[in-house]
């Protein structure tokens, strides 16, 4: 693989963004790639936005980039906000049924956006919409939404199945590895070849 790939993971505090980023970094490392990561936790402990970026390639000189090639959004509004992070023709993998309504919407100061497909198309971004909550429940725990989305994103990331397995095993405690492996597999199987494109 030539060049550097940038993946940003976004969501709300408590959704496992940093854990998902650790799995991704371990997976890239298992492929023998150089890996750099950065994170912006913000008010994560109070339900605020969280952003973690993982960059990998033959040589990665910086943990930050102007644009991401792929964004994995564990919450719908954060997916909307993250459209600006993506390069043209980038890919947004988004949990479209996961909504954590912010105070501004509860106070009726703002509206929760419902136009993600149109917004993605307008920016030239490929959208892979996933009901990650349903997949996580099927796997055995709602806490595996983050890993179900990694599974969905795995269809557009250049890693072998064995590397993903090593990444999951390296980043996750053994007591929750099996349920997360199921969530990952369900997420991967949920994405059709039509969604991925040529």
C-alpha cells in the first residue's frame, strides 16, 4: 500500500471511540504499517463530542491530517458534523439509528438533522448507513456498537481478516472479546457490495 490513509472516529463520550481507535491502530500495526494516532476528548465524560484519528501507511510523519479518507461515526449528529472532515470522495460509515439528542435540540433551539444522505451526496461523500444498535444487540450487547461499525468499515479498509482478529485481541479484554468478534462479523456482513462500490 502506498501513501497514508487517515481514519477519523467520532461520537459522544461513553460510546467507545477511543477503544475502537485502539482496535484500528492495532490492526494497522498487525499489517506491519507505521501508525500514528491523536484524540480530542473534549467534554467526553459529560456526553460531549469525541474525535480520534488513526493514520497508517508505510511512513506516517504526523498524527493529524487536513482531511480523512474514512470517518466512522457512532452517532448520527456527529456523523453530520464530521462530513467536513472528509476528503472529496471519502467514505462515511455512520450508525444512522443511534441518536443522542443534544441540549440545544431538547430546548428547541436547533433541529436534529434528518438529511444525512443528501448532505453526504452534496459533499461528494460515499455513505455507508448501518443500524449498528441492532447488530450489537444481535451480537449480545449494545456496548458493541463501536465494534459493529468497525466491522462495517472493514470493507473499505485495506486489512486482512487475520489482522483485524489480531487487532481485536490486542485491544479488547479477553472477557469481552467473543461478543465483540460477533459484532464485528455482523457489521462486516451488513454492508453490501453495492454500498462499497467499485
